C-alpha cells in the first residue's frame, strides 16, 4: 500500500475593538469536510458586554470575497436547527424589523444578530483576508448585553489539499491502493503565526478568549482519527437538514467535538485519511500479466520446435 502524507496549517485571528478589560468572547467553529471540494467552515462568536465593543475583526488565512460569506443567523429561526445546535430546548423569538433572533434558555438569553445589521468590510492582507464587523448600528437594538454572530465561508485550504492531483508514477508499481494521510492544524490568535499587518492590529487589542468549541463533521470517504476527541455523536440530519451545507450529501456521519478554555490563544490538530484505487497501477498490473501470458505462450511454442521437447515426450 502506497502512503502519502500532507499537512495544512490554518492561522486565524479573532479580536475585538472596544474598551479594554471590559469584554470577552466565546468561539464556536464547525468544520464541514466534504472532500474533495465544497469544504466549508462555520465561525460563530458570542460577545459578552457588547455595549463596550465597537468592532469585531476576523482574519482568514486565505482570500475570500463578500459573496463567500453566508449569514447563518436566519437558520436559528427554525426551532429544530436551534435545538440541535444549542443542544437544548429554548424559546425562540424572531424580530424581523430588528433582524435579530432571541433564544431564551433557563439561565441566559442569546441574541443572534443578522449580518445585514452590521457594517461589514473586507481587506486583503498578504494571502489572507481581514473581515471587520462594526456594531455601531445595533447597540440600541440589543436588550441583553451580549450577542452572537455566525457565518459560513469556504474552507479553501482544505479544498486545496484535497484536490485531485496528477498521478504520481513513483507509486504506480508499489500498490494499486493509495492511502493519503492529512494532518490539519487550526490556530487562533497565535501571535507569531500571523502576518505582520494582523500582528500590528492585534498588538493593541486584548486577547480575551473565554471558551472555544470545535466541531468536525465529515463525509464517509474520510476516516477521522478520534483518539483525542472529547465527544462523538451521530449527525442529527433530521434536525439539521436545512442547515447542512449543500455539498454535504450524506446523512451517515458523525460529529467530533473538542472544547477548551484558553485565555489568549488556541490551537489543535486532527488527522484524517483517505483510501483510493490508482487506475494507473491496475493498468500496469494488467499489462504485466498479459505480457507474461503472451511471453509464456510464445516460449511454449518455441519449445515445441526444439529436439529437447521431443526427447521429453
């Protein structure tokens, strides 16, 4: 069996502009591995003490456009989706005029803000993109002093590493089965891994991550190494059917979950693998077998013409 190893590092940054030491935020990340293309990532940020925050900055380590950003807030208006994502029963109130969704739990209330209520700007930074969400418009609309912003973007780094490449002739004679091992590392707010421009913006802000929850869901073509996973559950397809990315066309999948409580930065890695048959190897093996069969037949016919054949008989 031939084996290939590939690695990808994603260096994200999420930080706020506001009154220092007066806010904190939770990060929810959902990675949807579709393979080979159509991979996407959901980013959700719950901000506490939103009245003290002016803007939210998200650095994405690859280039995207405004059309690549999909607002996920409207999905929370569906009780089934909200129940599946929050893992609890909650009362949901939708305010169309204010473009917010209010989800009431036993001990807290979440205000889901539509992206249309925020001033959103994008700027290119080296090979990545800085997304800025301004909260100036919504301070007067939010009764609770916290809000939740969530959106979906393509996961281009996974699309790139999973893309089908030209056949590697070095492996053609080894095995008809090729195993590809991928190690994916996601870093958030790790200062040294960020571009200079982001570091300059970031250095003046407070790193105030309260909690990070990471979800990984993949199609059945991908084998996930779950030895460091904290929780595994089947994908609740009947609840999340409208929420699941369109390219994700399987209901037979599992959700892997990690949760950490970092104070400054966060990083983790997971491993996955794929197995596929290399057609070039099968063709070569078939050609060798056919060649050996023809050669053997020719040798047999030649042997019949020699005196040795008559003597053996």
